[in-house]
């Protein structure tokens, strides 16, 4: 389990590192004195969990949470109890009050393990996905995808033969799709252009299935079709 520590208190970082040596499953990739430095690390390294302090001079931990959407699980480490409720509204996995004890750290890491074990994931190349659901990996060729639909915190990938319901955001999978093949047509829908059969007003038809077109997406989508008129 690879982690980074974001904390401007060197004494707290030193104590945490000593405690982490007792946890075989935990590897500290780097410690950062501010969230800006951490963002650069997240762009380069595979990080499984972030230990984040709240009160820092250049950017607070709360600012970091609001700024970075697509992030690993975050565990707050702070001396201030009053931020707890607001932090959980920003999807923090756990909230540790300093001084942190080893049993409390282990409990937080167990939450990280559970969240990653049961979360659906996608492994991609340009030509296919491997969709992870429960304990199985299924290969899904990109050309077989008809459209992708979002509902709350879940997406449904509709293919020519089956459907996959995954605990992901539409934005997270949109970033993995080849942009020459797929286009967002609605805040809740992405379609593969090659599978569009006809368009009527604000509706796309894929194999007779109606897909709505959002007003803010329609002009851009029509231009992608290279219409002759």
C-alpha cells in the first residue's frame, strides 16, 4: 500500500514514519510539506492512500480536497476535531486525531483495503478494457461498447452482448476512452460515434435505443458527425 504524507510539521512526519515501520503493508513513497508538491507526485506515482494534515500555510488540506477530484483515498491527520464533519462531506475515508496510535492507524488502513477490494476498477489499453468486478477480470473490446450511462456514483457500460455496472464516475472513464471514437452527448451519457444510427431533434438512436442529447453538447456533437447539408 503506497502512501504519501502531506504535513508541514516535521515532528509529526518523523513520528508517523517510525510508526509506519511497524506496518509491513505500508510504504511511504514521499512526505510533502505542502499539497502543491503532493499534486506533482500524484501525477507521477501510483499512490494508494494519502495522509493529509489540514492546517498548512500555502494551501490547506481542505483546499486540496476541493481541488483534486480524482484522488486516492484520503485519511486526515490533525490535532483539530472541529473539521471532522466537513471533511467527511468531501469524501475523506477516515479522520485521525494526533497523536496517532498504532491501533488507530491499522484501523484506518483496514478501511483503505476494504474500499479498494470491493471497488470496481478498469484497466485499459487503446483497444480494450479489462473490467474488474468482484474478483473477475473481463476483456471488453473498445469497439464493442455502444454507450456508457451514468446514474449517481455508478456507470453502466452497454456493449453488443452484455452490460457492466461499475462504481465509477463518468468523468473517470471518459478520460480513458479514445477521443476519436467516443463523445459526451449529455451529462449522463457517452456514445461511440460509429454506433449512432440516426438523430432526431434531441435524441440519438443506437440500435433503436434512444439516448438524449444535452443542449450544451449538441452543436459540438453534430460537428463531429461531419454532416452533408
